[in-house]
């Protein structure tokens, strides 16, 4: 007896395959929990691109950290360091959108290669400027550092947009969740290895050598991109210009499932991003200063990395919209837990909090665990969100939607910084994450309730 739509059995959530299923629709459940490596083994082109992106991303994270340390060493000003992100925000949004237009108008391989060249030249220029400064030949102004790191960030954003738009052309649709999980592993490695290497290198050999090593690591990106086949958009390509950006926004208007996934991500990043609290948490609540900040900041990336390594079963889930919603709700729950840990630490010593050398170890351990869980939950939603975008959006429009998604990823955390910063002035440090986490959980439940099509999105019948 057929099961009415909306009343599927639990076993219907897991994809199965039959000998008669077309190859691109086969979604065989994984036998184990470890990461599905088939995108790397079946597609050498994807493997080269993935390896190149990972190695280059580690180098890019090294440079981002090194620039911050470089500026602080020159100015002793935290505000001067924060301006790196402020100056890059608008260009990232603009060129994220325009990068999507270019990816839908020209050969995506060439778009990525040309953007990578710009990013590499800016890295070489940073190294040159640092060497001139280190040798005492001048180069003490800050504006070249801001200009070059902004150019590097913008070019890297355009590379990422083009690269993501190419993934569905390099791997089978069945393997898109596995490719997304590999992307999570890559991101986790970048966010953990890159900053750690930067700290060691800057402390031991200086910022000039750190920039120079990044310039050498960038060669991996060129190898990964240059060896790709030509990948022009299928169907009617777009044309560079504002009209193409507007067409992308119009498509999103008529794509309720993708729109819901974007909305969930904005809510999660706006109300559940406590990164600006970290310095105060290390100084006032948990103790440990910079060491505590480093541990808490890296915990999220470690959680994402571990989730990627244990993502083998994720590719078998068909109700991917539901997966996004549950992942975001779980993320919100971990942020609530993080706020509760901070409240606990506040209650332990309500007068002054621990001194810098007096770490509240139970609170630090608990906060590290819940932030690692938040990274894992966010990675789950990211995998399914990327898969839905890549599988359901027509190839000729995919670059522009990736560009719009870049704006979401870029703008959400910045808005979140304002939310957390403003609320922390009016209330205790524990209040912004506690309230924000509740907002995320409630919003995810409401969206899943009212967006039936998103809730019942089927990976074997992808619709934007």
C-alpha cells in the first residue's frame, strides 16, 4: 500500500539503490561511519582540486593570522587589527556576487585560475613588503597591509565561488554529500593547522617567512585548478553585469528550499556566533587569557573536522532539508549550552571571576566540548545545504547562487558580532549566547513546521 506524502516511514529517509537505478541516482547507504572517500577515488580531477584547496587554505589561514600579528606588532592596537575584517567586508560581498556572475558566464576553471593568480600575487607582495620592513628599509605604513590582505581575501572568495560551482560537474550527484563532508574536513584542517602553524612560524622566524611559505604553498592551488578540464556553464550562460546578479536574486525568490536553507544559516550565524566574547571569557569568566581564547576558538573547527571524518552515513539521508533544519536546531542547542556554561562560571565567582593564571578548568572543559559539538552540528547543516544547492540549482545559475550564499556566509557572522557586542554591553557575557541559541532552536522549528516542501525535500528528486 503506498504511503501518503508527508507520512513517510523512517526507513524511507535512507536512500537505497537497485540494479535498475540510473548511476547518477544510485545512493547506496554507506556500510561504515567513516568518511566516504569515493569522490576522491572516482574523480581524480576533484581529488587534485580538493588537495590543492586544502593546502592553499592552510597557507591562507597562516597569512590571515600573520597579518593580524604583524599589524598588532606595528601598532599595539586591537582596533587596528579588527579593521582587517572591516575593510574586507564590502569588497567580499561585492566580488562574491560578481564572482558568481563570472562563474556563470565563462569557463569556471579559467575564472578560478585568474582569481588564484591575483590571490598569489597579493601574497607575494605581502611577503615582499614584510621583507623590506624586516631589513630596515622602510615599509612601516599600514595601508599596504590592509590593501593587500583585502585583495587576497576578495580573490580567494572568487576562487571559492568558482570551485564550489564546479563540484557537481566533477562528482556524481549521489556523492555530493560526501564531497561536502570532505569540504568540512578541509575547512577543519585549515582552521586548526593554519593558525597553529602561523603562531609557531611568526614566533620563530617572523612574518616575512610566514608570508613567503604561504606563497610557496599556493602552488598547490595552481596544480589543482590547471589540471581541470574546461568547465563552461551548461545551458544558456549569463552575461557579466548587474542584470545577471538580479537574475540570481530572482531565481532565489522562486527557490523556496534554497531560500529556507539560506535563512536558517543567516539565523544561526547571527544569533549563534559568540567569537567576539572570547577575549572577555578568557580574561574574566574562565581565566587563562589568550590560551583559553585559542582553545575555545579552535574547538569549533575540531568538531567540524571530526564530524567530517565520521560522516559516512550522512550520504544515505534523502530528507536533506530536514537534515539542515535538525543540524541548525542542534547548533542552537549547543550555543544555549555554551551560554549555560558561562552562567555557571559566573555563579562560581560572581564577584571578580578567576584571575588570568587561575583557570576554571571544569568550565573550560565543558565550554570546549559544547563548542566542538556546535562545530559538528554546523557541519551537518553545511553538508546538506551545499548538497541541495549543488544538486537542485541549474548549472547555468549555480555560480550566482554560490555567490549569494557567499554573501550569507560573509555577512551573517559580522551581523552576529554586532548583536553579541551590543547585547554584552547591556547584560552579562552569558546572556547573548543563551538567548541567541534559544532564538535559533525556535526559528528552526518554526521553519521546518511551516515550510513543508523544505521539510520533505527528497535528494532523489531535488527541487530548488
